[in-house]
C-alpha cells in the first residue's frame, strides 16, 4: 500500500502484520480523494478516522494538509502500527485512541471537520452510524462524514446524505451537516 497523493505521495508505510480487516485499496483511496477535492477543503481540517484499521486513510488526509488526525481503532497491533506510522511521518498533531469507535462517538469531547468511518461491512447496526454522527456534536456544522460500506448498505435516507459513489465493491456515502 502506498500514499496516493499530497506531500507523502508514493511513500509506502510499514503496516501492521496479520491485520484481519479489509483495508481501503490504493485505488479506492485515490478515487475518494479525487472526489473530495471538489467538495471540501482538507487543508487545515481536523479529521477523525473511525475504525482506522491500517491508518492509511488518516495518513492520506495528513499528506494533503489537514491540521490533525485522530484515529480510533480497537486492535492493539493496529494501534501500535498506526502510532509508529504517525511517528515516522512526524505527524505531531495526530493521535491514536484504542477503543470502540461507536463508544467514541457517544463520549467524544471535541468535534471534527471531517469524519471518515470504515466499519466492518458485516457490523450490526452499520446503517445507523451516519445517523448517530449527524445527530451528535462530534461533527462540526458544515462538516463532512464519509462512510465506506459494501453494496448492500443503503444510507441514502439519512439526514445530510449528499451522494454515494462506488469503486469496485467499495461504496463511499458522503454526508454534510
């Protein structure tokens, strides 16, 4: 896996070995950021990466000039790998929180300009995640939520829904608060 754009473009971070998740592909990340470029200003944004996995999406945001990245992940090996990646790339305004992403939404004490959520496609209640986020104070007014999901998930009726794009088997639904 490589960084697809920005100041770190082309670099290949060391990723967690034996990660059991489904990382967003290079093609998917590059397509997502091409889509976002015309819709929001990443420069200076505070970004929350829920279900961070390998941390690559957060690194893509950092590479494109966001102010900070907060990554939330449960797997301790993934947390350590993301922490190491943030150190190697000298992302001083970024942090990794080990914990349940759904619990984090409920108890977060700060708000973000952009939230990226990539839950396991089979997660119970996946369809409810955008509603929880849109109804909470975790997303700034005017902020964007990007939900990565499979083709069987339909979240188009949820408040703030803007559009859904698919790249292969991966779908990105965009919401604006």
